[in-house]
C-alpha cells in the first residue's frame, strides 16, 4: 500500500472515532457507566530505582502581577538554575492543594484535568544547570514530591550537538499522556480529554515560563517516535504506557527564526542511553476502549511540517493597549485556580471585563497563545447570560478574521451579524442571536445547570475537515491542544476577575452544530466552558500542597 493510502486510512479512522465518540440526546459515547474503584488508577507515576533530585518548595509568591506577564519585555529573564527550574515546575505541574472530606483525601494540581484524573506526565530535557546537575539529563517530574527522577544522563557532546545554534540556557519540557487514567472513568471519549489536558498543561508551562521572563515554543518538527526516544517512553514495560505528545522549548533569550529543530541522527542516539527506573503499575486490571488505536493513527510522522501551516501568525487581535495593571498576583492566581463545581446563577460581570477576557484569547503574540506554531483553528460560540450592558444571546468570536466569510456561510442559523456596543475595534465579536439562551446552553451541555447559571458559557468550534484533509490525521490532537490552551486562559482570567470557571467535557456535539446551523463537518464542536460566580462546597477541607 502506498504511503498516501495509509494516510487516507488514518484520516478515515479519525473521522470514524470522532463521530463514534459524540454524545447525543439518545445515547452517550461508550463508557464504563460505573466506576470500578478497586482499579482506580494511581494518580502518580514513579520510576522505581531512579535517583530523585528534590526541587525547592519554599517558594514565595513574589510581587509579580498577573497582567505584567502578557507585556513583552516587562519581566527581566531569570537565570537558569535550581531555583528557577524549581519555580517553573512549581508554577505549572505541581500539586496546588489537597482536599479532604472525612477520611478521604485527594490532590489538586496547578494544571487542570478532566475529572481531576491527570493523564499528563512531565519531563525535563536539559544540559548542565547550576545547583541542579553537572551533566545533561532526561528527568521525569514527580509532583507528589516536587522533584525530578533522573531517567538518563548523557555526554555533553551529544547535548552540544543537539543545541548547536540554539540560545544559551535552553531547556525542554516534554509532556506525555497515560490514556488509561481517563479511560477508567470516561471510556471511549477519553482520548479527547487527554488532548484537552495536554493543551491545559502546555498553557500552564508557557505562563510559568513567561513569569520567569522566558519564552516558550512547541517543537512540532519532531515526530512521535523521535519524541519517545528523547523522553525514554519508547521502552516497553508491563505498566501502563505513556504516549509522547509534545516537546516545548524554553529559553531566557528570544527565539529567532524557526531554527529549534533537533538533527535526527542525534535523536537516534537516545535509544542507546542507559535508562534508569521501572515504571509503577497504576491499576491491576484494565478495559480496552480503543483509545490506543486512535492514538496510533494520530501519531505525527518524523520530518518537517508544511511551511504554509506553520507560519508566523501575523494578526494580533490584542495589541496590548491596556494601561491598567490589576493588583492581582500572577502566582497567587496560578495556585488558587480551581474548577467550579456549580454556579450561583446570580453573579454578573461588566461588559469591559467580558471583552478583556476575550482579548486575551486573541493575543497571539503573548503567552500562552504564542507557544503555538500554527495559525488559529478554534472559534468561540458564546452563550451570554449575565454580562452587564450586553444583551443575552448567542455570540461568535472570530479568532482568525480571514475565516469570517467561511463562518458566515457555514452558520446558517444566525440572524444578521451585529457588533455589540462598546466592543473594541480589534475584537471580531458578533451577536448572532439576541435572546435568552440559558436553556439552550444547559441542554446542550448534557443538561448541566453549570452551563446556564454562570455569566457566560461557550462552545469551542474547530475548523475541522479542511486542516485534517490537508495535513493529516496527526493534526487531530492539535485542535484539542489549542482548545485546552484557550481553556487554561479562561481559568486564569476568571480567577483574576474574582470569579471562577470550569471545562465541560460532556456536551451534545451535533445539537450544538444544529443551534449554529452547521450542516456538515467543515466545523466541529470540541470543548465547552463556563465562567461565573462559584458555589463553594463547605463540606470540603483544604490542606497545603506540601505539608503545613
């Protein structure tokens, strides 16, 4: 079979998977239907036998304000050393708190996760770092201890060969997924949620790096097999496997051009390293929901990506003209972020606050959106409920103005597109339907009140068929990554505004398409979100992340 035939088969597999995992009013996607608590996955992966490097825990929040992280050149780059590496992981992948109800305890993390199941694992690939290590190494991050397990060390010559012509002080954060953690609860739909979580974590890494004055960029020239070699996840073992997802380059200097790729001949040498540690088994028994099959067909091939896709996205919907910097602290926002479990149905926000949140979602030259090397493919259909001086209704945020005509043709249910009052000129926001949409938002989000009792909720609508047909099945998870990055920004923006948000993974895909009048698969609904005043659960006790 020719290579292009294989590609077509993979794409058909993706389309079939996506269609099969849609919830609808008559049936949900296939899942366990109940929770097998005896086989609940261990939320912490460990590599027994590997040496643990403790990272610093006693890290003050500091006085860096949240809004400052989005202003180019505002933060002086920190040196790359033990303290800054400790800070980086503490602000993106660490435990943020423990919750307790009676004798039951569970951890929360800085990076959000569907069902708080945390399929995402983090890795560090680096050269020698002051106070941390004398040799280049690959490490697995352990959030339970806030430390790094050394998986492999290698010669400086190999590191130098990998990083020739790259900025000094460059490091790499790798992210992988253990799909079983989501499959245990969500079954067939778990692959979608794992990719959302990769987007959440990617944004968390980007924001944490920006808080140190560092830049970050996804290295998407890498193939999945190459990334597995770099992180050591190519090695088969009896425990649950990790799927390699993304490698993020981070540097205290500015990236120039696109020269951050690794030579393939040097990547191959990682197969011969002495890898240390044995992965722990997370559950005694497993059910196969077919997630491994879709993961296999969406793996990225080795080699450079199409230049027309990975170009610098020139449009910037938010030129960073805000003169006011709010007094909220960046790291306080990062560590207090929580997913709301219910909304109060009463809290309102101002129109300006709403517009400012949306501006953050089109600020493509600011973190975390600038971590993406591709142009935007996600558009937001917003159910506005409680925004002062803004009529309730269904709105659309066009994140790429070049797609406006296509969207106008596709969204056949919309009334005449109207710009709302007071909307900034650079924000492509339109009112499609001006009426109360609370019941519609609730029904579409699996009849969950949380979608209708907030200030607003939204559906993330992806340009779907064209990019997949043009670039291949490997681009499918990247659409979810983009959605997850947007979700993480909504989490932080809500906290900064004194309210709360949460991702909604349960929604009726095609019902949302019907509301918009979408007739085919040119666009698809990938993720829902809600933002509003939270109802706190007074039964829960909050405990510190790493001891009192």
